[in-house]
C-alpha cells in the first residue's frame, strides 16, 4: 500500500466503492480498523474534507460521503500503480533467483537455432510472410517510441520469423527454449536497463530477409543475440558491485 496519507486515501476510497452507500467518518474509521488501520474518526474527517475539496468525494448532508467519478478515477490509478509495483517486486525477486549462466545458456542455444532460422527465412519465406515481419517490426518501432515495447512483442517477432523459416523442428526447439515464460520479460528488463534496443536488431534481420540474402540474415541474427549476451554480462557485472 502507499505510505502515509496516501494509504488512508486509498482505503477510504476503496471502502466507499465496496459499500456503495453514504458513509460517515465514524463508520469509515470502524471499517479502517477492521482492515488493520489505527486511525481516529477525527483524522478520517480531515481526510474526507481534503477529498471533498479535490472533488474525489461528495458530502450528502448528514448521510455521509459517497465517492465521485473523479474519486473512482483516482482509485483506479492508485490500484494500477499498486499492481505495477507488486508485479515489479515479484519480477525483481524472480530475477534475483536466477543465475547469469541460466540466461546465457538460453541465449547461446537461441543463437545456434535462430541463426539458421534467419538463413532459412531469407531463402524460403513467402512475400506474405515478409510483409508480416515488416508489419510486426513497424508495430515494434511505434511502441518503442512510445516506451511501450514489451517482451511479448519480441516473442511475436521471433515466432513469426520461425514460421517463415519453414523448419518445424527448429521452430519447435525455439518454443521449447522459450517454454519458461519468465525468461523473455527478464531479458527485456535487462536490455532496457542496459539501454539496448530490440528494434534495431530486428530491423537488420528483416532487411536481410527482404533482400533474400541468407548470409546477411544469419550475421544480423548473430549480432542481435550477441548484443543480448553482452547486455546480460554487463548487467550482472554491475549487479555484483
């Protein structure tokens, strides 16, 4: 929960939504105590006055307060923040439980498989598949500018490329490597922390495939995975300090 006054505001707004009826300071204080908060009726009253001024709550005479639309929007933003903070904490815990070698082993395996998939895509992909790769890349470029690029988009690109490579065995091997759903977002997190950009590597790969140049496609993929490997190594070297 948010610290200090923000935690009280969060709980008060939550209670008003849950109860869906006007509540007074005394009632809210009691509900807060049930939730483990030690807060007086007078303090609740002062907070409600502040919320009234911000149009987050509305006083209905002696009946008590109700939450306004502005209050609901405020609560939704606070809940979203809490979810993101909770997810971030869990993510860091997962990251700390992994070893550098675990991620490097995954990337080395990916390099061995995906360099061949890139070659095959340059040789055997259809025009429709190339256009799909370009579409995925364009989406990534737009999301990157808006700082909304996620690991899911990276997975989408590499799965599209695997299909274009026309080798079910290699594609299945890639799916197996990516079976641990935690690894892709962790790699994306590390890449972001190190200032790397997935879109740059993907762009070079698509360019080579479009030129039907398997050697160039393979080199582009190797460079792409190698840059990820270097990011992981740099991240761990900093984390050890």
